[in-house]
C-alpha cells in the first residue's frame, strides 16, 4: 500500500484512532487508548509499532475472531503459501 495520508482522531472518551490512507481507497485503522500516545506524532509512531508487532505473529495466529463466520485469514493465506512452497 502506498501511503497517501494519515489522520489521527479521538473516537470515544479514552481512545483515539490513527488511519493510514492509501491509493484505491485502501485504509488501515489502528485504535488505541489515548493515554498510550501523547501528541499526534507519538500516536502515529505507536500505531506503526503496533502494526509491526502484529505482523511478527505466525500464520497460525491468524484466525477469525468469531468461529464459523466467513473464511479465516489463515485459510486464505494457506492456499497462497501452499502454491509458493517448494519441496526440496
């Protein structure tokens, strides 16, 4: 995703949301406690840190939050990964 714009907004009392907007209406939204970040720059940095932390999880950690609802991210990625796996 090519980043075009970043917005920081208080969403409810005690939380704020950092939105990363990309081309083609792509968006990543990170919600956090407002006390976790001081000013807008700190909130953006914290949101980036949170995204890095979540990407460090293995594929096995990606599953639907509600069992039985839709196709899990794991199942989607597993199909893509299986196609790229090389047997040696």
